[in-house]
């Protein structure tokens, strides 16, 4: 693969850069042979922990809580916690926030530091009626991550909060351009097995129709 360098004024080629290392474009998706595949084990520690969550709706965040003051850590986990508290304080029906996070190697010290950070942010919010945050600390295996997603979205809390999830439009014409691209990508028959080919074809046809300017 070659990249050409141009002189801005004359548009003449003044050099080339050759990329010799192999490049692979990764599809932004999930390995369905590893995740969302096995049935949830009834005695899974993840399931038992999530069963303690009393709320009918929960947000899930997974990522490292790195160094930095409030709003300054790389992934802005502190900002997420702050906004969550501010948004849902004093609400009659509150969601939960499940944090799958840690700052460094899994240890009791690191876990306690995370809890102190949450308490510190909680203290900056003027309210005594705040939503709950549940901490999942440490590393999880692939099977445990699978259990976490299965329990949240396919069972347990997921079934209890199904009615609160907005339903997508029924007509393909009502979907946004981004939603059509997402459907096409997630159901591409050359990328994933067991895809919804009807949804893929419908998305492709609607994208083609919009590109051509034809009426629906």
C-alpha cells in the first residue's frame, strides 16, 4: 500500500510512503461463538450477584477507571458517575448503574479505592435520594462476561424491564440512516453465521432507494 505526498501549491508528488506491514480491518462486533451462546448457569456467581440488584432497569459500563481527578480520567468514568447521580437524583423510579471496573491489578486495596471515589463523587451531589451503583471489581473470564450479558439482556433483569425499552419503528422506511447501516453490518451474511438475511436485504434495498432518490 502506497501513500503519496503532495506539495500543496503545485500538487506535485514529492515522495511516497510504503506500508509493508500487514493490515487487517476488524469488524466492530462480537464473537457469537464465545458470547451469547451458552445457557446461563443457575449457580453462576454473576447471576447470584445480579439477583441482588433490586432495580428493574440498569445501565452497564465496562472499562478501566484510570488516574485523574473528577472528569479528568481517560475514560471519564468519574464523569459518568457524576452525571448518573445528577440525572436520577430525587427520581421516584431510579435505574441502577453497574460498574465493571478497576484501576489496576485486582486487589482489595484497588476495590476500596474505587468505592472511595464513588463515595467522593456522591458527596458532591446535593441530595440524599440518589440512585444505586453496583461495583463489579476485578477481571472476569469469557464465561463470566457471557453470564453477565446473558443475565442482563436475555433473562433476569432483562425480562423484567422489557416493557420499558422503546420499541423500534416497524417500517423499514422509518429507520434512520445510521440504524440501517447497523442492521446491514450486523446481519452481513459474509461476516456472521445465523444472521437475519431478510433484515439484511431490507436494509440494503432501503439504503439503495435513498441513494437513488426514489420515493418510498
